[in-house]
C-alpha cells in the first residue's frame, strides 16, 4: 500500500478512537464521590471495581486483541471494539445495580482493548516508513489527550451532570466514530500466517489479570497479605506456563524470544516508566487541587490542562529526531522524573502557576519520549505483527499506570494525611522514574538486524486485505 494511503481524515478518525478509549480510564476517578452517594449505594469494594474493571480488562486483552486484528483484519477489529465499547457504556448508563455497572465497565474495557492496537497498527501500515514517526507522534498525542480530556470531562460531569450522563454520551460518540472509520479508513493487509492460539491467549490473559489485580489491590489488602502474595505467585506461574507453551507451539500467540531484542526490552520498560510517573501525578492531582487547594470538580479538570501543551507541541519536534531515539527517550523520561520532583514540593500555599510549571515539565517529557518509545516497540517486530506490537506497548503503559497509582497510594497510606503524604509519594515515584530511565538509556541501543529477522514467523509473500 503506498505511503500516501494515510489521509488526514483517516488519521483524525483513528486518533479520535484511541482518545475516547483512553479517556474512560481517567474520567471515572472524578466521579467517585457522586457514585458513592448515588441510588446504587455501592460498597467501597464495588466502587474500586467500578474504577478497576475497565483497566484490568483493557490491559489484559491488549496483546491477544492486537494479534486478533493482525490475523482477521484490523478495521474489523476496530469496528467490533467500538461496538463493544458502546454496549458496555450503555450497560453502565442504565445499570440498576453495582454489578451491572461493573459489568458494563468490563465490556467497555474489552472494546478499548480491540480499539487501541488496531488504530496504531492501521497507522503503521498506511503511513509507510517515512511518515511513521509523525503518525506515532499524532497517535501518542491522542493517547495523552485522552487522559487529559478524561479528567476534564469527569470533572465537568461531576460538577453539572450525573455519572450516568458520562456513560450515556459514549454511546452516540462511539457510533459517530464507527461511521467515521467506515467512511475514511481502508482495509489493510492481514497476516494469515498468524494463527489463533486459544491456549496461549487464555494463559497470557489470566496471567495479566492476576498481575494487575495484585498491583491494584496491593495497597488495599497489604503487599505482604496472603491474598496478594498468592495472586502474584499465580501470575508468575501462569507466565512461566505461557512461555513454555509458546516455545513449544508451532503457532504461538507470540514468541517470548522477541524479548531477546535489547531495543524491545528498553522500549517496553520506557513506556512502563513514563506512564508510571504520569498516572502517579493523575492520582494525586485531583486530591491536591480539591482537598488541599479547595477547587471544585470542574476547575480541577481544567487545572490539569497545562499537561496538554507539551504533549501537543513537543511530539512534532521529537519526530524530527526519530533517527536518534536514545537521547530523545532519555531526556524525555528524565524530564518526567524531574517534574515529579518539582511537584513534590507544592503545598496549600503554592501558587497555581508554579504548580502548572511542573505540569508543563512533565508534559514536555511525555511528549518527547512517548512517540519514540511507541515507534520503537512496533518496529522491533515485523510489519505484519504491528497489532501485536501495539498490544505489547499499550500493555506496558497500562501496567505502568496501575503501578504508579499503587505505589503512590501505598506511600500516602503510610502518612497521617494527604497533605503530609503527597510530597514523599511523588518523590518516591520520581526517584524510581529516574532510576528506570538510567536502565532504559543503558539498554536502548540500536539493533543492527532488521526487525523482520527478530520475528517469530516471517511475513507472507502476499497478504490478503481484510
């Protein structure tokens, strides 16, 4: 397919899809007080699962969803994901019980797992080598904007509407996006040699569910509790069984030996690190602005908008340096860590403009590093496995996000109050980000072999369109 196949209308439609899918990760957080006092009368555990169900299902299904799109057709996977996303949103909007609300969130998460890798994979296939860096910069911007607009939308809904309105609005929005995709997005080549691996899919999904459950619930039950240790042990065992199955299978979901690539290891660690820091900030931001500064939900949503500035401007500049990813990634991740160190110094008397400056530093670091990291993961695999590469990368992001919230929550819980705990929590995250950055820079070296030689299976001579 020629490089000019990526039209502006296609790029906008695909980026809008990933933006909406990512927005629902963050939007629910600002509606927790309203949900707690709603007619559903959810328990504390049910509130946690309302927040977590989307993230757990989303992150756990990303890898098999990406592989599914590669095999059966990426456009079809995207349209199916939008349908599932809308179905889950409608279920949540009409829920008469907490169980239905949680179920709807999980169904939407499954839809998001199909949407996210499909959008990136289509972009990679349509853009061509010379435009991939720019396409990834736009895709990464959409991902970041999703988190920002999720905070803004959740704040506005919490201030002026009801929580049901947030979910209800997603149904016609998903329908409009499906229409835009149907009209603007061509079908791309499939990879018919990528055969289904139901056993591997089940093992890997179960392992990721166990890992994410342990990370998310660790602060609640205690990291040393039998429940959490048992979940982590089960997750590790499932990973080991998956690896053994994949190495013996003729048609694995993916070959674990792809991680022999230093570039792939470094880029996945880099994406985990970036979202680890970013979601730690998201976790404390609303509590700081509302609980310490006294802002309302809508003003809180608006107050985090400086994060958009760096994410909007810097990726376009970073695309010019796509040929030198190592310094770009190192500088970007270091800015995230330094911005978090700066944000750890704020208190009730800190002027908002100073706080906004630290948000801008974190934003610039995210905008600088994420496009290069995203492109690095995808190009570490052959082009016909772009959906799988996208799933791996986005799984790394979501695991990093869950870890950021978990570590921050654990440090906060050890302090007498939020105001006393915010600084130590952000400093802890910042130090971990900077340490991980050193590991990423050390491991992020240029591979001399072309990506295709690192694949578990060669690309077919001619791929059917689907």
